[in-house]
C-alpha cells in the first residue's frame, strides 16, 4: 500500500514537473502557437497549431565527437573562414558575408543576412553542428532562431528548445510549419547540437506553373544528436509563416542557406555530400 502511495506521489510530481517545463499555451499567446491558421493538408493540425502536442523530451546519448568529413564531402565550414559562402542581399546582389569567425566556429551577426553557399546542391547528405550561446534571451521563436534552408527554402528549424517552448511545428529539428520532430533531443544553451540530414530534392516537370505539385516532392530524414526525428518525411513545400507551404518550381540544384533570424547562433563542422553521383550503383 505504501509503495503504491509513493508511486502515485512520484507520478504526480513528475506530471507537475513536466507541466512546468512544457506549459500549455494560453489564449492569445502567439509565442506558443496559433489558433487562426489554415489546416495543414493531410494532417489533423493547423499550421503552428497551439494545441499540437509538443514532442516528448528525451536525453540523447553523449555528445558525439566532432569528426572530420568523409573524403567525398564538400567542406562548407572548416572553422577558419567563410570562403564557401556569400551573403545575398534583397535584389540578388552578392557580397562578403559578415558573420563572425572565431575559435573554430562562425556566429550569426544578427541582421547582416543569411549565408548562402557558392555551390549548388540537390540530393545530399548534410552535417551541421550548431549551438545557441549561453545568455540567449527571448521566448518562443525569439530564442536562438536560425535554420538550415535546404535549396534555400526547405527549412529544418534551429531554435533553443531545451527550455524554451514554442509551437510544435516550429521547435528545433521541426520541418518548419509542417512536422514537429518525433522527439525533442535538444541540448541546452552553450552545448553543441548535431544535425545529420538526408535530403531528396523535389523534381519539377518542365514548364510547370508556380504553386503546382512537383512530379516528385522533396523527402527528408533527420538525425538530431544521433537520434532519428524524421524518416523520409515528405516536405509540403517551402517554409512559410502562418500559411500552408507550397512548391514553386526551381532547378535540380540550388544553394544551401543558413538563416539569419536576428539571433546569434554558432555553427561548426559543416559539410555536405552530393548523392546523385552514386545513383548508378
Ligand atoms: Mg528558423
């Protein structure tokens, strides 16, 4: 009897702690989601749905050592310079990027613009390590926001999601506005996270109009800190805020970009492998 009582007390305490870590959204609190957005096609939920359950928290394994890239990878950031990147201004003018490079990482200098690769990529394997620096403030989408923009448009979200609560389809490792990660394996501020992304580019038929469904949509598999959080998930289109994502035709290869959302986020050990070369195996 006493053991049963203790178990009930422990469960109640755990539920209380869980509720404290992941509080339910309050009405009008758009930091934690929305109630007036459109339905996501094929899903139960609306875009950035405040009521969508947050993925369960899970502690990943020990931090992975930052291994050097495989021999066939394009090293996009080696800890020393931004030679693989440009900053593209509105209107398409390219200029030298202004992100800070120090101590083996690069850090977003807020509002200087996103980083865009000089080379273009389609089907790929991408490795990125990222960290939200200690002392990052803000709430919801305002803390540690950046993102991996595959082909410059399909976003795997970067955010401080260890403590910070936001809508499920906008937290770290989400396919922004579409799919939350299966589990939340975020590490806290000041610790490195790793994404390993396996991406299949969409295929467009020649002459297709804007907004049309591609002949083959994009698919993505994502490991966050070594844990699978998306498995060949179909992407619904380019990332958008408060709207249903859609496709707009583009080339078979496009530059990769890292988002500047006005918050300092650090990156290191960024490399990418092209996969098309192996399609004849
Ligand atoms: Mg973002």
